[in-house]
């Protein structure tokens, strides 16, 4: 399966609340494309939804390393930095 | 409602601004002009005043306020004197800030109805959150009971509240659920919205990632953390 299809599956699973499956698909995308911003951002959101905040922050920071102007990643990262 | 906040340090400023933003009439008083200027745009009235001066305090009409908040605990003597003065001037309710249990005892003797320990409470909260990654909020309700926000244990996920038997089996009362519901933005990015369910029904199913708002004894909370 190509990364686009994997991403689509991941988002479908995520929206359905099947977070374990969504995470697996996103990890597969990142194995093939470690700098895939969409996958990294989606994984960050998944971690945030499931309250794995430090992992979420890692993902958003990786997005910002690749794309410093990514507005949504910055907003999520700033929110996570507040206790 | 009408409130008088005496002392516009970090705590007093936060109280004054929050009350004012909620639509209440707030009179803020401090002997430091800079502190007063920081809040004057937000509160109903901000005054530079030495609140240990009884004559000056009299001009405020202490009896007219629903509550007086004494937030000057940096200077213990002033804090005690101001509490005593506002009590004598007929304050309906006095809330005083402190950082020391001994000072709290004296404040209560002098008329404070409620004594707040913001540093101690925040310290406890931070310690709980740092040492328990699944705890997102911690409020001590009494020496025995606390209100806690905790990530739903795996054992509860997919079950209704009734099926978890949380109260009977684990001694915890689930009074709310905070949930992050995934959705797609218009640009096709995954995001989420926050939902809070207060007093959920027994048939409410607990989802992965839910934050359960529970009231329980501290030892039961410890047991829940290990589930």
C-alpha cells in the first residue's frame, strides 16, 4: 500500500476512534517517509487525543523542524507546553 | 456581586481579573501604584491605598461587598491587621491568602471565613501530575477525598459506566468525562474537539483516551492508577 492510501486508512481509523489501528497505519507511513508532515501531525493529534502528551509534543516539534511555519503544529505544541 | 480585593500581587491580580471578567463589580486596592495601574482597565475601581489605615478602609464601604479578599500575605503583619480591620468594619465574608498554617490559624481567629493556600495547593497539584502521568488534575476536597481527572484505565475502555461497577468495585464516583472527539478540518487535517459530559448516564460507554473526572478516597485513587 502506498503512503497516500496508508494515510487515508489511518485517518479513517482515527476518526472512527480506533486509535491502535490508526497508530499502526501512521507508523507504516513514517517507516517509508520519516518526514511526512501529514503523518507526523496526525500522529501528534492521535497522541494528544489519547493523552500521551510528551509523544504528541515530540511529533509536533518534528513537524516544526521540517516546516517551521506550520501554524497548527505550533498551536498544538504551545498548548502542550502549558501545565 | 461586589468584591473587594486587597493586595494586587500575582494572586490578588488573578482573583480580581477573573471576577471582573465574569461580570462582577470589583474594587481592587494596593499601596503600590504600578500594581493598581495593571488592573484598572479591567476592574470597576482600582485604588492606591494603604489598607492597614482604618480611616482609609472606612471610605470603601466594607459592608457593601459580598466578600473581601485579603491577598497581602507577603507581609504577614499587614495581612493579619487588614483581616482584623475589615472584620470590625462589617465584612460579610473574608477570604484570606496565606502560605503558612500558623498564619492561617491566626487569620481564622481574627475573622477570616476561608483561608487559601495557593502555593501549597499548586505544589500538591504539580507533584501529583508530575508523578502520575495519567493524572491531569488534582483537587483536594477534604483530608480523605480528592477530585481527580484520570485517563480511563484500559480495564474500563469499551464498557459502560454501569459495567465498570466503578463505585462498588473500586470506590470511585465518576462524575464527569472529558473526551477529545476526532474530526477533520476543512483543509483535510485531523483535529479534535473537546466534549465534557457532566454526570454521565450509567449507559455512557467509556472510550479510549477519555479523562474520567472522579471523586474518591485517596487510597482508591491510588488503586485506580494501577489498573
